[in-house]
């Protein structure tokens, strides 16, 4: 009976797609930013600055959360 319960929980986890759209949108935004930086070199500096600011903010939030 316990094995059946574990199987049901594993299937629920595999079927869980919550948050999938957010990850896909983030990956697409990153791809567009990289493509724009490759096509327009003068934009690459601005994109790099933005990603650095995001990385700093995420690191600060992670440190504050723990």
C-alpha cells in the first residue's frame, strides 16, 4: 500500500507544470537579450549592465532570505 502511495505522489510531481510558463518566458527573454546583443554590439553593454544589476539584486535577496 505504501508503494502505491509513493507512486501516486511521484506521478503528481511529474505532472506538476506550475511555474513552467514563467521559466519559459525567462529563457525566451534571455535568448532575445543575447540575440540583440549579438546583432547590435552597442546594446551589449546595456544588456550586460542590466543582467549585472539583476544578479546583484538576486544575490542580495537570497542572502537576506537565509
